[in-house]
């Protein structure tokens, strides 16, 4: 199994502030960890650099007014889109490069240059709407790449976007909300307890896209067993019935129990198991075509390097028996079950899918 890792040193340029949760050390610590483990020395792993996404590609998703505003704000030295989303002089370049990284990953997988691709980019994108950015996000990298691939390759008609970030993918959901050519699925900490406050079960899509948006909001402290049950009882059955041409994972690693801004209980081994299920699913439905892109994950000295390593190792088909947790930390001992939310999702989506 060949895995491409998409990375560029310019992903370290943009900063909201030196102490902001979404800062350059998120990638620096992970890259150091993978170098120490010898990941980049393996024959089945290739490290590649992306090019910036074209403004034409961005414009398939984002409004001209928003792109002009973001570009001008960045080029004059910075500003703020919201209280937690700050533009720097590097934001325009780096956002285009992040979107371009996801485009490259998708292109290379579809063209069989590699079997799967992991995009180690920042800033992430799943909170970016067509006309605005927030939640640390500026351009919706996933949507830019999906639209570019659907436009460029006739063989890619249906795309599955599976988001396991702790925060609901509000921007990605809205962009594809009426589009049946993209099945959007999210498991996240309930919006009653975490930003952005959306992502309820009854948000199922609209018009032609009705039924093609699946939300599973879970309670704080939910861990590996709860997440894997959601995968087995909701995500996999719906995905197999949908039969996508490409499987795309918005890989938010902030479900880990060490994350400082969320409150979930997933372990590095849990991430390994989820990604192994995604790999198996892609083998069954899309000929193995699988792309994952880093979203959240803010335990810079805690879980983030370990979860990224677990995900990458699973995608590369490596021995993952020695995946470990960061020293000292312990996952929550008492974790809620997901009985109620799984039952509600099945009831809500029963008219759309065989659950």
C-alpha cells in the first residue's frame, strides 16, 4: 500500500497569535514525531509538496466578495474575521496552499499516483462557508478539492465526506446541503456543549440533497467504543449503500482525551481503528481511493502527534500494534454510551437509508 503525505514548510507561516490553539507547532511536533519513527524512510510512503489552489478553484466554492476581502485583508497585513479567526499577512497564500494540498491529494489518488493520501495542511477548512470564514478556518479546503475533482474527472461522480472532528463541520455541511453528489457525515461532540452549536440529527439536507447529510452528535467523554459503534451502525451501512467513487476523511484529531479545547475520550488506538475501518470501506466502495486531510487537534504536546501517527500508519498498512498514548495522560474511565443518539439517527434516516 502506497501512501502520499502532502506537506509544505509554508504551512508554518500563518499564525493567529503565538498562544492560539491553531498554531504552527501542531504540524512541527507531528513532523518531528514521524521523522523520529522513520515514517519518511519507508518505501511505501512518499512526501510531496503541493501548489497553491487557483483562484478559479476557490471561486467554485467561495463568493467573489469574500475572496476579495480575505485577499485584501491579508495583503495589507492582517485583521480579524471573528473573535477567534485572525488574518495575517500569510493567510491568503497559506489558505490557497492548504486548499491546493487537498486538491493534490485527491488528484494523485484519482490518477493512481498513490493508493491513499494524507494532507498535513493548516489552516483547516471545515468551518469556512461560501461567504465567510470562522472557527480558525478561511477556505473550505475539502469543498474546493471536491468541486475541482468532480469538474476534472468524469469517473468521480459521488464523493463521501466523513468528518470525525470534535467540532461539527458547519461550513462543509452548508456548502453541500442540497447536493446529492456529496454525502456528508459527521460525528462530533454535541453542539449543546461545544462550538459551533450546530450538527443536530434533524439536519438531514434539503431539496435534492435531503437525506444526504448525516449528523451524530455525541455526549462529552464519548470514547473508542462509542465512536466505533457509530461507524459500524451508521456510517458504514449508509456509505456502502451510497457507493461513492472517492472516500474523503476530514480528520479532526481533537476527539483525543488530551485535547485542551474539547471534552471527548477517544484514544490514539481508537483513531487507528477508525482509520482502518475507513481504509476497508474505501477498498470495498471506491477501489481503495481514500484521502484524509488534517482538521482539528490541539493537544500539541499531548495526543496530536500520536493520533496523526496512528492515522498515517493505518493508511500505509503498517504494523500498528505498538501505537501508544502520550505518557502520563489517562483516558476518562467512565464514558457514556451512544444508544440514544444511534437510535435517533436510525429513526430519522430510516426513510433515506437501510439502517
